[in-house]
């Protein structure tokens, strides 16, 4: 076996996801993943901190990438439009990974531990986006609200995309989820709401 395999990371990820889907996340060990991939534990450690990291590797960059995209959005855009533009831009590179992302999501749905880790990652993204909106001049309370709404749009779009990855890409699902939110808000008669 060569000392360095340029496909090792992909082989490990594919082996892990296959095993997780076959036996359940909790029932798979790193040793079983490396055996299925035909690699060593040392190879695994080169790419991943633990077996959870196989599913979430790279997601730690999401908050910074989203925040940078918000900062770089056209300054003329209102805050929520800048956030939606950033979400769509960030989603673009994921389009060709639909099948693998759908498999990962299927694994995450079966594990409360993985679901919690996913929520933690989205909370970090929400805070980073709120900070980027504040830097664009959005009031702190409005930035927090818009960041929560934007990440909810992203989460909904991501769910729809992974449920039916062949029907539409993630950027299209983000537009769809944002349109659903806008339609829901447009239907609200704010004058009919109880007054404090």
C-alpha cells in the first residue's frame, strides 16, 4: 500500500457513510471504517478527529464563509437581501455533492448526538451572520432577528434539498424557502394583531 493515497479522505468518508447507513452511527467504530476503506487508523487521523468529524468535516468553515459573503454583498442591498444573496452564493459549491450530502443527512437524522452537533454548528453560523449584518450597519436587534430568519431559511432549504436532491439544487431551494417566508409574512394583517 502506498504511503500516501490521494483518495484516502474520500475513501474513508464513503466507507463511514456506508457503515453508518448499514448499522447505525453508534454501532460503527473507527477501526471498522478504516478496515472497510482499506486504510489505517493513522490515515483516518490525518483527515478526521473522530467519527463525527467524517460527517461534519468542513462545516466549521460555514460561519466564516457565510459572514464573509454577507460582508461582500452589494452594499446597496437591504440587510435580508444581502443575507439571502450570501446564502445562495455559499450554497453553490455544494450542488455537485447532493447525493453524499443526502446520505450524511440520513445518518444525522438517526442520532440525537449528531443532531445536537448540527444545531451547534447552525447557532455559530447565526451568530457570525448577525455580526456581519451589524458590521453592514444593521441595528443589533434587527441583525439578530434577520440572522435567525436567514438561517431558518437555509435550514429549511437544506432539508428540502436533501429530501429530494434530484428535483432542485440548494440555491433554488433557498429561493423557494425565502419566497415561502415572504408569502407567509405578506399574508399577515399586522393591524389585526392584539395590541400590548
